[in-house]
C-alpha cells in the first residue's frame, strides 16, 4: 500500500471535485465505485473509493480518499491498494504508486494556505 496524509487548506467541496476529476480523468477505466459522506454539528467527512484497471499488470487497483474537516481544519488521507499478482508476497507496488500519483498533485496544491487564508 502507498499513502499520503496531510493537513490541507481550501474549500472542502472544491477539493472533493478536484480529487474526483483527477482520478476519473487520469484513465479511461478510472471510476468512483463508492462514496460516503457524514456531516455533524462541528465536523464533515467524505470518503471516496476509486478503482481502475492496470493493463500493464492485468489487475485492478483501488484508491481510498478520506477528507475530514473539524474546527476549521481539513485533513486528507489517500491510500492505494492492489495491483500485485503475487499470491503470498507483494512483488511490485508500481500500480499502487501510479494510482496514488493521480491525486498527489491535487493534494499538494491544497497543502499550503493560499494568500489571504488563515491556517
């Protein structure tokens, strides 16, 4: 598995759209297979599960992205999995790493406050 975790800044809903567009636009087989959202009085959470086919390794790869907001702070966790064809030991992680790369730029672009934004 490969993952990215960090605090992010910017509009919650805009980030969801940017992540969705990055994954579904990166591959003809990239799709969101499930999502879930929770909103409370002081928190929001969105979970998105993406999947795509890796032709080079003849396997499917998944990416789970969780965006969490509480007390004005936002956090993102992106975890990719799958892609290895080995039975007992994971031989390669290239498909996982590649899947994670589809959102790395988006997450990085929200990792620092934009001018005029607090925190």
